[in-house]
């Protein structure tokens, strides 16, 4: 079960009758005070409005008794759930589609806390996390109290905890904004996943600036096809979602989005397209980072240095610069902040005195694998050795493409396990190997720890070993059980073992 949701302590409670008036529905005779909102009966707290909606396997109203036992004082449901909620003793509001109203009523319960924050949201297949960390670092450098919501962690000022998912459900998100507001946060950056947009997790939020990094194949197990996947991402750039968009137009989907979005779009071009509002030039690639010149409106020119290697990070950095400029952050703070930013599990070098380079990265799509391997190739004197696995219960069609990306970009491609989840790990590996046609020697090693150990043992002076797919993750899910597993720690342990043995 997820950790308890963040809850504010100082916001003004609402009355159920006020909620009924806000939603335009009939109010029951009882009029309890509402101090929070929950859609999971297990996470309901005293004073909550329990939103009982249809789920994938059951209707939430079936758990109204549990919600009331945990402190819920009223319910919001549809006609199908009304009887169960009333039977549980909860004064009940009835609407047509509770899910559609979840974000709106959550924002209302907590007094529209997002309105008190400068909000920057970032979407795209790859680069969301890195871009969000870059933006957060510069906001801090400019003197803001910041919040960060994303794949790796959730931050409220200096308080940090591991994130349960990239984008929280709407009740938890608005409660989190309310906590940020009362703790003095002035600007918050968040990753906005396609799942979040499709499932309404960011309903009730209007971002000051929305950023788009790129689009490549991923999550087709959810969206079905690339057109639907694009549509989910593009929905962030509607008038009800954002005031302004920043879009990477070097990406084909970004160029399309810039042409058809209904809000004002600021364009960025890492390749230096003179038609773009923001452009990069004079890129310098180093093993430990990347630097480039930024050209923007009003003759703006900055020299930006990132401590994260990879030419693809020019795009992430440029999107960050344009988003920050849009909310009034000055160039000096942008340069200063971006230079200090670090991102766990993103092109993270692991060093223990070895004569070769070891890198851990989160790349888990064909495009991301291709980009990472293309980045390390010119920086590697010897061979590139890639350790790659594919996730179970996810888009199966990308597995051979991931194998192909590894085989084309590496000299040795070690196909192993990622998070098999409920699937047969050998079948997942077979799908990746089926596509692994290219320059590389292809080696299959099932256990991820063993695969990493083999790759490091095989490496010679001047080689680069890249462990891809899990990045910052702290566990590996096999047959429904999450086992402790951190690629970074495993690499470090193996390197130390090698040092002791030598």
C-alpha cells in the first residue's frame, strides 16, 4: 500500500452543502465539514469526502464502509454507487461521472492551492526527469522555495521522499500543492505522464508553462498506437491545461504540436534552426557533461554547462532554459542553476578506480537506448558494452526494437532481465534477441546481477559499460514481488569486488 498522502493543516474547511452548490447537485440534509478528499477507502482520513467511482474491477461504493471507518464524513458518487454509500451512513452527493469531476472537486476542497504556485509541467517520452531537475535547480538558484514531483522523488522544499508514481492521482496532487503552499513553496516543477493526462490526474491544474521534449515509441500497451499516444501528450497544451507551451521542434511530433496547439507556443531547436525562438550552437561534448551556447529572443545569449553528459541533453537543457525564461528567471540564475543540477540514474558515472567507464542510465525505449549509445561511442576509446533488458507487462512491440538499438549501438549487447513482472523472463529476452541484429556480439544472461557482473568482468581499459533500463530504481519486480535492486549499487559492489580480487 502507498504511503499516506500529504495533507495540509491550515486550509479553510468546506461544507458539504458548499460542495453541492459548487457541483450544481442536490445537497443531503446532513452538512458535515470537509477537510480533505480521497478516492481510495484505505487512505481516507477523518473529515474526508470519499469519491466512490467505478474502477477496473469494482465500484468504489462497495468500499464505502471502509472509507467511513477510516474517517470519511461524506461521499461523492454516481447513481450506481448511491445506495451503497447511503447504506454506509455517508451523506452523499450524486453526479453523472465522479472521475470527470475528481480533479476539479479536489482543487476546490483544498482552496485551489495550485493558483498560489508558479507551475511548470514537462511531458515527452524521454527527458522529462532530467528537464525537471534542471528547471528545479535554476528555480532554487533564483531564490525560490521549490517543489518537485516526478518519477524519482517528490520534494517539498528540502524534504524529499521516493515517488510512488510519476504523477500522483488528483486528490493526492492537490493536497500536495496545498502542503507546498503552506510550507512556503513558490514554484513547483512536475513531470506529466501520458497516463496522468489520460486518466485525469492533472485535472484541475493549469500550468503556467508546459514543456515538450520529444515523442518516440512507448506505452502502447496503454494507448494502443502512436497517434493516441501523441494525442495524450498534446492534450497538455490545451487552454484548460496550460497558459504557454515550450516545444522542441527538432522532434517531428514537437513540430506538429507547435503547429496545431491552441495555446501560444515558444519553440526551441537544439540543432540551431534559425526559425525557432530558442536555439543552441557551439556544442562541446565531454565525458562528464555538455556545454552549449543558447540564443534567444531580444539578443539573449547564454553559455550553459550541464554536468550530465550526452548531446541529447542539449535538447533537455534548451527546453529548461526557455521554460525558466518564460516565468521570469534571469539568465545568470539559469546558468548558475543548470551548472549545479544532478539527476540520479541519468548518465550517472560509477567510479571505483577501474580503467574503464561505467555508466547507469534509465533508457528503456528504443530511441533512448540509441541516443545513449550514440553519446558514449565518440567518448570511448575501446568497446561499448551495453546491458539491456525489457520490462514485462508493458509494450511488447518495442522489445525487438530495443534489442536492435542495443545491437546497432554497442560492440557487445548483453540481453538480460529488467522488471519481468508477471511474464516469463526468458520469453521477454527472446523477443529482444529476435531484433538484436547489428554490429554487436549478442550475449544472453538471465539474472540482471550476473549480467552486470559479466559485463564489468569483460570490460578492458578504454571500454565503456552502460547499464540501461532501471536508472534510479531501487527494486526489481519478479512474479509480483519487488526485490531490492539498485543498478548503481550493484555496479559499485561489482567494481569493488574486482578491485579486491586484482
